[in-house]
């Protein structure tokens, strides 16, 4: 997953609730715990507002909720 998108790439992320988040890919983080399966979070800075989130806000998306992620091209 680490090399899917370069930092700074504009991406569109669709989660299983149907919400679509568009923003600048900032990176990812793994969470490892002996009792919990590895969870990966994608961090993006929004370039469009979604629900309670505003443009410029940095959000973390749990990879288990992601249905689709891809680059946004002009």
C-alpha cells in the first residue's frame, strides 16, 4: 500500500457508506497491536467539503472502510 500514491497526489476515496472524499494524499499509518489485526489509515487533506468536514481539514480513513481509491486526473 505504501507505494500506491505519492505524497501530494490528489485522490478520490469512496467508503462503504457511499461517502466520497477528495483530497491531497498525505500518507498512511499502520496500527499494530498483539490483540488487534493490523489497521491502516489513509490521511488526506480535503479539497472538497464532505458532511461535517470542510475544505483543508485533514482526515484519517480506516482502510477497512475503503471501497475504492484512485487518483484524480484533470
